């Protein structure tokens, strides 16, 4: 019984240490009715373990007309993810059925709305090129940027 209690204390302590070492970094990005993000580059410090990204839409048009989301992939996967998502519809946030190449994404929002997503970045590498974009049909060619791990 004593060994079980000691083991439980050790495991609990390890969990506390892991939680203490976790660092959530917050990023914000705005979108508008002119099919633009207000940033073309977003940077995350290497000591961040997760990111909370908040997307706002400062326009007035509805999601079905000028909706926007925020999607993160490796740069090499951006076009295939955007193309695969075009046919899935607004109800699926224009995301492909196979999300294996998607690191993170928000829902599609319309004017006056905001949404957030929190995702793990502990496995992302500063040596890999990442891109963010809007997967609403026709938007990803313009609404995109670099996501950099420092």
C-alpha cells in the first residue's frame, strides 16, 4: 500500500511539473469583407507548447457570402488541403474529410463574429515551412501567410 501511495505521489508530481512547463501563447488575426487578413505573417516563440488563435471578422457580410476561417498546414500541403475542402461545403467549414495534413483550423465565421482554436505546437519545427490560409472557396490564393516558429 505504501508503494502505491508513493507511486501515486510521483505520478501526480510529474503531472504538475508537466502542467507548469506548458506555455500557451495567444495570437489574434482579423479578416474583412475585402477578402483580407490583417497579417501576412504570424510568429510563435519556440518555448510555446500550445497556441490559442482568435480569428475575428470585422466585416458585415454573412458567412455564406464572405465567410472566413483560419487553417494551418505545412506550406507544401496548403494547396491540396484547400482544394479538397472546396467541395465539402460551409457546414463542414470547407475542410477536407481527411484532416491528416491539417495542423489546426477554426470554423467559418461571418461579419461581426469571432472564433478561437487552441492547438499543440510542441511538435512543430522551426526548420519546417508552415502557412495559414482561409479555405473558403476562392480565398486561399489571396488570404494566406507564413506561420513561423522561432
